[in-house]
C-alpha cells in the first residue's frame, strides 16, 4: 500500500511504508565480473608476473656472479704463485740454487723440498702442515686434504723432449736454466678427486717435512699423461680456472695458460743437457 507522507496517522499502524518503486537500487545491482583489488594491492596474476620476472633476473645474474667469483679466485691464485716466485728468487739470492725434485724430507745437499725451504719467507711458524702458509693453496682447488696445491718442475731433460727419471733432477744453480722467461717452474696440482695421492702423501703421521717431497713433477707422465690417473698419469691440473690454469716461470712472472701450453714438454725444458 502506498504511503501518504502527509498523513499523521495510518489506518494500519503496524504497517511499514515501502517505496513505490520496489526494491532499492543497490539490491538490483549484480556483482562485478572481475573483482577489483584492494587499494594498493595486487591481483594474483600480477603477483605471478612479478615472481616470474624476478626468477628470470636471478637466472641471468647467477652465472655472471659465478664467473665473477671464479675470476676473483683465479686472481688470488695468480697472486699466490707470484709470491712463491718472489720467495724462490730470495732463496736463489741466498743459496744460488733452485729447488727441483726432492726424495728425502729434509734439506740434504741438492735434495731440497721446495715447500720446506720457501716457508720461512712467509711465516716463522712450523709443524702445522702449512696451515700458516695460505699462499700454498689455490682457492679453487676442490680437495681440502691436500695442504699444498702447486707442483714444480723436476724434469731431468737429457735432450729435447727426452726426460730421464734416473737420476731425477735435483736442485741446480739458477744459471742452468738457459731460457728462464720461457721455462715453466710451477703450476696447479691435480684435483685428486678420489684421494689416490692424498692417501699416499698424508699416510701415517704426516709432518711438514714428510708431505713436502710429493709436490714435484719428475716424470713426463706427470705433465702429458692420462689426466684421470694421478697415480701413474698426469699430476698437473690444466683447467683449474675453467679454460686453463696459472703457471709460474723461472724468471718469476706468472701467466694463465691453456691445456695445450701446460702439457707441452718443450715449455718445461730447461735446455740444460750437459749434466
């Protein structure tokens, strides 16, 4: 029944005046097809798009960050070898010999273990398995059992590309390297992932002296042998830093070399065939 707004009384006191136009305008509206986000918020689709973009950026940045970290480790390793080269030349100044192959864990004539005699140039500490000589360790070497990550040239050349292992090449006077700027003295030691060499080098009760004799290459197989056979094959690592490894020359400079350079016996030849 229509309501008379001008009337002060109604014949139906309990009745309620209803609008003549029926239900209110708000009740007639249907819900929107696509709900709007709250002010300042995101829809689920927008969040998924943002997450996808972040994941894509991470995928692009991670390889770059990994390469940057490896470049830093490679530079650290190069610095290590340069410092060892400086120790080598300080030792030459003092004794006029360059350590080569060592067979006994002590300094005995020309039988000179290089880690043992270069150590005083870095620290006065002793008997800690070279823990106090971090320059002996490459940050990219994967095997923590080895306390020394570099290996030196102990090859006894008797002619071009001809090496004898009996006798092995022990310490020589520095002037017996006839082309020091082109002769390799040191490079990276094998990964030894299966601990074949570590089980030998660190057996029993290892000491600074006992492990110092194992880090020299005296056989051609240690340079150009089978890479996955450290016991009788290659003992140098030619790809420690992705496409190559650092190497110290007799004159003291360090270069980044590839597998082809490091496994070429000519680059290790001291050219001294008149022993």
